[in-house]
C-alpha cells in the first residue's frame, strides 16, 4: 500500500503518543506501508515544530531526520492549482500523484473536502480502513 501523509498528520503522529495518527503511523511501519512525503512538506513540518511547539532548530532537525527513516521522499514533477483556498495544500496532492499513492491521510479541511482526487482517497487517520 502507498500513502501520502500531510503536515497535520506528521505533527499529530509525532507530538502526541496516544493520538490516532501516532498509532496509525506505527501500524504503517509494522505493515511496511510505503509512506510518502516531499522536502516541502517536511520543511513546513519543521517550521510548525519551531513556531507552535517551540522546538529549537536542532530539535526540529533531529525529529525530521528521525521521521525520514520511515518516509520515502519524492520530488513532484507536476504543479497543481486545485485548492484555491489554501494553495499550500496543493503540495500534498502533487506528492500523492507523484508517488501513485492510494490514500492521502490528513486532518486538513481543504483536502478532506475534496474526498478523492484522481482516484486517490483523501481521509482522516480515524477513517483509515483497518
């Protein structure tokens, strides 16, 4: 299975040990699910860690390095302008397309509103099929 995770998922999975996202990430690792991200998504993740969780630059970098051990990075070749309300969210769709993901796992309201994009299901971690 191939999934793309967004920044909100990464924050929830790494900041709260008992969150649904954390448990789902553990399940993905155990079941050897291919988890995709991009450099841009990880940069946003690092920025949120520093801004909202008061991580130092070094602490944020260490966590990104740790999460990189379970992610597969792709470099999208297609630029999309699907989500107008928050154009930053388009990078998640681009990653999912580039990686041929079956799912986008997200808490983002703009992504979730779409529900499906070019055959890729967009769901919350809570709704991921067991």
